[in-house]
């Protein structure tokens, strides 16, 4: 394990540092104007690498939610937006993607400063975000309605129309990518929207708001509210003026959002929640690829990934060999300043998460699991924890059942294919899974039997806007992306015409 020295609380790029120095705390974008919170309150976002303040942002409250909803509603009903042809919306989305490309390095650096992910990972995730905006720009003009097989005296057809105002609430683990995955389809389908980034990582959403304005979207089409869950997220979930709420985050908060919808206007709700994804290695796998991807599967973004492969099932005969190799790989990661290209793992994104992951180190040890690698924090400033490989884990233990959301993997042995599937499915979650084997039949058989929204065969962490994404069981509700993306951001309308 290499640990590099303390990091400065500064951007490396003068452009990013100038942006940080010059920006105002008026970070609410409402109806095309940057404004402070009506209460005048602000809060600070911290650099998790240094534990020092990066900047202050507006702390929105329910009255700002009302203002943003009014602006989004006006833009949906009477602005230039509803008059635009799909091709014009496509052009604006392409403008945005182009601007993101021009600013890729700056966006990535800002993400690293606010979230702590390594700069290489941040660049890769910004690229994923850009690709998804281009995908939706292309998809705008590929949405066709249909005509029904009606009698000769009728001409019946089915329209798909935008929902209205979409609220998007996102977490702090991959902020810019999560934002783009909501913005792309919501705007492509012709809705207007309000984005609430997480309180510990608001900066790239603010920069994205600037780029959306620069791209030429009409005022009120995209609104941004920085603030906390109870004061901004909950009023959005309860708002009668919001037609759909798309949420990514924890199961508990997701439940509250669904309840709020049921109590109020039955707004459409998509929930993308947590996971405890099984990653299954059979003895005939390409072991080098399996080990490298299993490490990435639980350590990318310091393990703060909803699809992280945190339950590693290994066939009993090769279990010790895999544990040794994975421990060696985990110990060879370089932790330190995530802006240093040599760093391969950064800190956790915020203090609450740091404390949470630490508490699970104790839970695991108390349950009798053995930390072959890690199991402790780093003695330096910043929210650093060591990549942790727990051996001697049973699937019923808390460390194997509860989402830790840190670089912690539980290795669990299995006897045969049946046992792997049985244990793999023994969880309340069902977001993702992977299977490593050279046996084609076994790969497809396991893929069918695993209860998860995404299954990877001989790969991990691949995401693509052309593939539907969402969870089985308590990992979520509904799907986004994929060929039917517009179904989640439009209403269907049956039109009957008597000839
Ligand atoms: P969280 O679900 O509370 O936060 C996610 C977003 O929801 C943030 O923008 C937050 O401000 C907002 N929010 C909080 N309370 C809300 C409310 N009552 N109504 C509406 N919005 C609200 O997650 P948190 O507390 O930051 O993390 C706790 C755990 O949740 C993590 O340790 C992890 O296990 C899980 N998590 C899973 C994520 C995923 O991608 N599946 C992402 C973030 C957290
Ligand atoms: Mg931060």
C-alpha cells in the first residue's frame, strides 16, 4: 500500500481555481436567473481529501422549491420550449454535450475536488455523461407513436407526450453522471425540470447549470436547487406541481418519496436505490480478468457505486487462491491526493460516509469475519479508508446483507452453480450481478436465474444508455435508459377519431 503525502486544498488548473474563487454563492438557477435562497441561507461544501471548505452555496428551502416549480411550469406551458420541434431540442442537447466536451478536464477536476474520486475516474465518468447526452440528442427524433388497428370508420392513434415538470434528486457518488442521466431523457422528451444535487457535492451541478444556459436552453427549462433533503428533496416529493420524481439514493429515502407521491398527486416515481450485488467466480474463469474486475467492482469511486460487487462468491476449491490474489491487488492500490494521476483510490465523499464505513469494519470483525486487507482508516487528513477484503464471511452476516457503500468486499464460498444462485439471490436487493466462467451454457443459465436488473458476464461495471437500468426487489422501482427510455418520461394518450 502506497500512501502519498497530504494534498493542497486547491485546484491544479488555473481555470478551475479561478471559477472557485470568482463564483458567487447564488447557486439557485430559477427561471434562467442565478439567485440566492429566499431565506438568504448558505452552506459549505467540503473537499473530502483535505476536509477543508471548497466554497459556499445557497441553501434552498420549500419557498425556493415553489419558485422553481412555478418557473418550470411556466416554461413547460407558455415558453418557447413547448413550441420547439424535436429536432430543435436535439440541437440544444448536442450544444450541451459539445460544451461538456470542451470543458471535460475542468468538470472532472471539479468533481474530484468535491467528491474525492480519482481524476482518471472522474474523466471517465464525465465522458460517460457526455455520451449519454449525445445518445438522448440522437434519440429525440426516434420516438414514434403508433396507429391502432381500428374499423374503417375510425382512425385511432397513440401519442406520447411529455409529462410536464420532472423533479430529479441525485446522490453524491457520481454527481455529474447521475445529473446527466436525468437531464438527458427528461429534456429530450420535452419536459422541463428541477435538479437537486446532493449537499456534499453540488459544484459540478452548478457548472452544468452554467453550460445548460450557455447551450441556449430557454429560461425555466432547467432549474437547479442546491440544498438538503428535508428542506428541498421532501418538498419536491410532496409537490403537486411536479409530475414525475426520478430519484437515485438510499432505500429509506426512496420509500419516503414513494409515500409522498401516494399521499399527494400520484406523481410518477422512478427509484434507483442501493445494492449488494453478487459477483460470482467459477474455477474455470479467466482468473486475471476476474480478479482485476472484482477489485474495480468494489473499489471504483472508493466503493461508492450502487452496482458495486460487494458480495464476492467464489467456488470453494479456488476461494483461498482468489482471496490471496484480491488481497494483493487491494494492497497495491495507491491512496492519496486524487488529483495526482498516480493515485488509484481517493477518499470517501463525505464525513458521514467515512463514519458509516468505519462502523462496518467493527461490525465485520465482531461478526467473526477476517480483514485480509484493510479494515482500517488512514492516519492522515481526509476521509480515507483502506480497501478491505473480508474473508470468513457468511451470507447471513450484516456485512454481507447491508449496503456499506465503501471499498469493502465480503468473500463467500459456494459449492456449485445451484448454491451460487441460491446464495446470490438471498438478499433484499437486486440491482446487479456478475458471473465469471468460460462455460457459455453456465454463464447464460446463471444470468437467467439471478434476480438483478443488470447481469454482467465476464465483465463488470459496464453501463450504456442503450441498455435499460434499474433494480429488482428493494433496489428500485421502474427502469430508465434503454430503447424504451421515453416511456418513463412521457404519458401515453389514446386518440379516437370518427371519420
Ligand atoms: P440519501 O438517499 O439520503 O441521499 C440521496 C439524495 O436524497 C440527496 O440529494 C439527499 O439530499 C436527498 N434526500 C435526503 N433526504 C431526503 C428526503 N427526505 N426527501 C427527498 N430527498 C432526500 O443517501 P445518504 O444519506 O446520503 O447516504 C446513505 C446511504 O445510502 C449510503 O451509505 C448508501 O448505502 C446509500 N446510497 C445509495 C446510493 C445509490 O446510488 N444507490 C447513493 C447514495 C446513497
Ligand atoms: Mg464536497
